[in-house]
């Protein structure tokens, strides 16, 4: 299989229960096993099927290992979640957060 950016692979049919079969040569090339998670993206009138990236799992495992090595516990992470969530919301959605606070202040 080539590593072209866009390549016609195969045609498949949608089964009665919404199932599709990926040809074996592509499952093998992408190292997809039975039960492998796939992401479905709708792009206009089309669908794109992407294997879940194993790099994401590796990244999460690496972060977990570093936190564990640093002695950060799950309980400590849970304790900081509300504060971190608020900080992220203020930074990413400042207008929305400000409007929500204004609405709360107006309530009797």
C-alpha cells in the first residue's frame, strides 16, 4: 500500500445493522484488530473513517507515568479539577463566562 495523501481504497456495502467491512489488506496495513476503535467524521455529504490514533494513548500513558513518578495522586488531580475547569473556561470562552456571571448577578 502506498502512503499517498488521498488514495482510493475500496468500495464496501453497508450491512443491515449498519456494519461495514474494511478489506483485510488495509486492516493489516493499519494494524487494526477486531474491536479497534474508529472515528467517524462527517464532511459535508461524506464520511471519513479514521483509526483512533495510538499516539494519543501513548501520550496519555506518558503523562500518567510522569504524574505518578512526581507523586501526584488521583485524589489531588480531582481536587484541582473545578479550579482548572474555571480557568480554562475563562481563557477559552471569556465572553460566555462573563455573560453567565452577569446573568447570575441579575437574579433576585
